[in-house]
C-alpha cells in the first residue's frame, strides 16, 4: 500500500509486513540499498478503532466539504423552549412565532380577542347607524378650495360622530394588547398561561399603558395638524398645494415616529417602566434597525390587510344581497345607506377578522422587542435561565420576558 510520506493509515501493513498491523520478522530494503533486519520479538498487534464521536465517512456521491444531514458543525443549535428559538430571529421566524402563539394558546387567546372584537364591532355598528351623518354632497359648481372645505367639514363631522365608537375600540384594544403581551411573553418560555393569570399580571400596568397610548395619539394629531394647518389657513390654490405637501411630510413623520416608538408598549409591560422611559427604551432598541423593523411591520400589516379583504369581501357581498333596500339604492345611485342586515353581516366578518389578526399583530410587535433585546443585550441567556434549561444557571423567579 502506498501512503503519503509521514502518514500511515491505521491498520495498514507496510512493505514486508504480514498485514496484521505489526512488522514481521522479514527484512526490507531501504532506498540506499541497506538492509533492515526486524527483530523476532515484537509487541502484540495494536487494536485500533475510530473514535465514536467522529462523523462517518461521506456516502457515495457526497462531498467531504458538505456536512452530512442532521449534523450541526461548530455552534450547537439554539434552544427552543417555546414558540421561537433563543437566538436572533429572521422575518419568517417572527411571523411564524406569532402564528404559533395563536395556534398553541388558542384557548386563552381566542376568547379574549373574540370578546374585544364583538365589543368593538358593536360600538362601530351603533355609531354608524345612529351617530354618523349622511355624506355631504360636494357642490360641483364650487371652487376647488370650497370643495376641499366641504370635504373637510364632512370628515370632521363623521369623526366627531365616531368618537364614542373609537373610544370604546381603543379601550378594548388596550386591554387586549396588554393581555396578549403577557401571553406571548410566556409563550416564548414555553409556559402555559390562563386568561386569569394574564389579567393579574397585566392589570397593574393598564393605566400606564393607557397614558402611553394617549400620548402617542396626541403626538400623531399634533404632527398632522402642524403639516396641514398652513395650507388650511392660506386657502385657495396655494393652500391646496400646501395641504398636499404638508400632508406628505406629516405622513412621513408619523411613520418615522410610529416605528421609533413601536416597541414602547412591550417595554412598558414587560420591563415595568413608566411612559416616558418606555418611549426612550423603544427608541434605543430601534436605533440602527429602523428599516428592518419598518419592513417587518409593513409586511405584517399588508398580510393582515389581505386576510381582512379575503374575509370582508364575501360578507360584504352577502350583506348587500340580503339588504334589499340598500342594494336597490346602490343600483339606482340614490343612496348608499344600508340597514341592519348589512351592518350585522359585515360586523360578523369584522369579528372573525379581528379575532385572528389581533394576536398576530401583537405577536409580531412583542417578538420584535424580544429579537432586538437578544441582538443588543443577549436576552437569550436570560430567557434560557427563565425557562429552566440546563446549563444556564439558576432559574430566576420570573415568568415574563422583561423580568
């Protein structure tokens, strides 16, 4: 057998040996012609076996440079006590984790989201039926500035009429977001949670979460007002141009602030911080990752919108078909006001949509918060200890991510 210089394969027999792995008593000749005499007394044949922790040789057709299937080279796979692996997450893993929360904890999540959706849709139906005024017809002979003013007045009246419904929806969504944050934080650790225990965990921080929500809403209104006010004050054609430009600038500023402070709610709930510290905490976690968080959030909202359309369109068609008066008015072009059948049927579709999209939207937000802390602060080690995984030290006395 010919081996490379300095290397002898285990178990191979050099020239002049008997194949047992031990030089035999015969002689061999070196390259210079001298003869080497082997001693008759040789040690016993050595026994060699490959180490048990070595990877077996590659299968026929498999390259040495490609790891065999199910073999992890280098860093071991991340621990996964719950819905996500404890390591930096990709966009698909964040979305998948949010869906797994709904699928694994549906007994806790669905009663909560269905209740919130029913309350919100009921308030919206009552407001549309009794409070929202009929749409104002725009005078075709008016100037563009007057037409714009008529549209603004109509939108203002509708918004004022919908304010009770919006207030009820905001409060219901607030409670839903608080409870879902607690549920998702337990799901990361793989721990079960009941609706009662989630309520006990979230209740002490509901007032702070309300203050945070109102502050963010006030910031949004202030930015939009600053963007639109100059054009509204000037009026005329220049005012319309200023309203358009100011609206674009205000929209860009609102989106920037929305992403910058998008992680403030989970920071408040899970780190037990105040309103302003939560805003600062979110800004710190988002810094340097604004575009990534914006992309994931935008994709999530687009998927939710598509799902809502898939559910809403059939219910809307059924509602129009059932509501004969509204359907005939729609065909004749005399009215677009629908009665109770249309409102109830479309409300059922809204309940189904909200019950499913609420936990997914909240799940993406909380998992983005967890992902940013894993990337910035090695939160995965704390989560592994909190989950009681072996090799990570003693288990702390907390059940939530931020503890």
